[in-house]
């Protein structure tokens, strides 16, 4: 924004090339809508990180659900399926958390580049995953293993990349061909 002083009157001249850089005060509702989904996702992780959600407690209900949808499964096959279901839950759960962090950072830092918001989202997701595994290492029926943190971060990275690709395809600029 520029100012000019012709005579005693100062007039503001707004140009299209320079956006207004005034700070707007955001409402409490805005901040709640930005960060409440992240807080809810962290709460879900905290609940799922308890001993009640260990493999020994999720085995029966998940098997019951699986068999009602897909039919009977042998014990050996179920052990493999149960393991993969739980790891898929890690991947998708933390992938979703990565998107929620991305949204919160995007709303908090509206002028930041996508890469910065995505990096902050990935770091925050990694921090939650690390704390989750650290907490699980103290529970008798859970294991806190670094490979789960890597899986969680991979889920977040994959979903963030997918979002970036979909966003890029959606905002593809139409080029006009001007004949020479």
C-alpha cells in the first residue's frame, strides 16, 4: 500500500500488485475450528495407546467383525490379518492426523508456503507418534517400537503427498495458446 500527499490531504492508493498486509484479529471460533480437530485426533491416539487397545484386547472384536463380513478364517490366517489390520490402522490414523495438522498450520500461518505447513505437520505427527510409542513401552501388553513411528510417519507423508498431488491437479492453470 502506498500513500501520496497531494496538497494537505493524504490519500491511500491501493495497487493490485501489493496485497494488504494488515493483521486481522481472528475470532476464538476460528482458532477452535483450526486446532480442535488436532486435539481430538491426539485424544483418540491417547485412548488407543492404552492397554485396553492392545492386540490381546482387539483380537476378538476385530475377528468377530471380520468373520461376519468375510466369513470364517483360520487361526494362522487371522494372526496375519490381525497384524496387518492393526498396522493399516497406524498408517491411516496417522495419515489422517497429518492432514489435520496440515489444516491447522495452514489456518494458523496463511501466508506460509505449502511445504512449510506440510513439514510442520509431519514433524508434529512424528512427535505424537514418538510419544505414543514411548508411552506404550511402559505398558505390559504393548510394545513401543521405532518401526511403528516410522510406519506412522510414512502414513502421514503418503497422505500429505497424495493431498499435494490432488491439490496440484485441481489448481492446474489453463494456458492460452496465442498464435504467433
